[in-house]
């Protein structure tokens, strides 16, 4: 899992505590390394659905969902001191359009 502060790590820790499951978590700050560890059978991980979908075939990994796991909140953050940034502004516009349709 990612180091302390990662919402996926916190969700896994919370789930383990609720079920009296001891979770020995190694801190790894790279999805590529996490995938390599899981692919080799060295452990399991809780990752974003998009990451799993992208690498499930190449990593020969299997995914499971648990309704008990709380959804992880994601944030779009930006530097408020920078007014104009073409790519960021285009992405923000796209997000607003998509989220308004939900």
C-alpha cells in the first residue's frame, strides 16, 4: 500500500479492524511496484478500480470488491495562485461538464 495518509490504505486498515483481521502493511509509493508484488504472489493490495482495470491482464491479477469498504473520496486539486494553465483549465472544464451530468 501507499504510505500513511493514503485513503486506500486507511480503508483497508479500517476494514481489517472491523473484521479483526491483522493487516501487515508495507509502504510502497509506486503502483508499478505494488502491481509487481501482487503479481509475484508477495501480497495483496487495495487499489483504485481504474488501476486494476488497466493492469489486470498484464499482471495476471484477480480483483474483488467488498460492499463493506467505504468509497474513497477523490479530489481534484490545483494551485490557487496560478490563474491560467491551458491543460488544467481544459481538464477542469471537462470534469465540471461530466459531473453536472451525474
